[in-house]
């Protein structure tokens, strides 16, 4: 019976040693995967943080763009209004120049008439004396 027991103990001991070895291997693999998962989770948090920062920066830039677009529309409207005002002023200036030229022509005509009438009055005064 001793012989039988030692045989029984032998395989059990061998099985125990094999199970312990598999357990250690599984624990090592589990630890390795745990570290890999932990690193990946940290990388995920870093990426999520970068994504959050990028989204915030994008939103800020979109707000700035909207503000600048509004300013550009306002400037464009101001430029259009200024161009219309300049065109109107040019038209008014052209009209005034033409009016001045007409008035100068009329003035010269009346001035000539005044000079003629002065001569006529001068001659009439000479005859009267």
C-alpha cells in the first residue's frame, strides 16, 4: 500500500506543481494585460483631453470667425454706402461745375452788356454836355 500511495502522491504532486505553474503563468499574463490596459486607458484619457481641448479651440475659432464675418459684412456695407455717397458727391460736383460754367457764361454776357451800357451812358453824357 505504501507503494500505491507514493504513486498516488506522485501524480497529485505533479498535477499540483503543473497547476501552480499554470497559475503563475496566468497571473503573469493577467498582470501584463492589466498593465497594457492601464496604459491604454491612460492614453485614452490623454486623447480625450486633447480632443476636448481641440473641440474648445475649434469652438473659440468658430466664434472668432463668426465675429470677423460680422465685422466684414459691416465693413462691406459701410464701403458700399461710402461708394454710393462718393458717387452722389461726384454727381453733385459735376452738376455744380456745370451750373458755375453756365452762371459764368451768363455773368460774362451781363458784364459785357454792362460795359456796353457804360460806354453808351458815357457817350450820352458827352453829347449832353
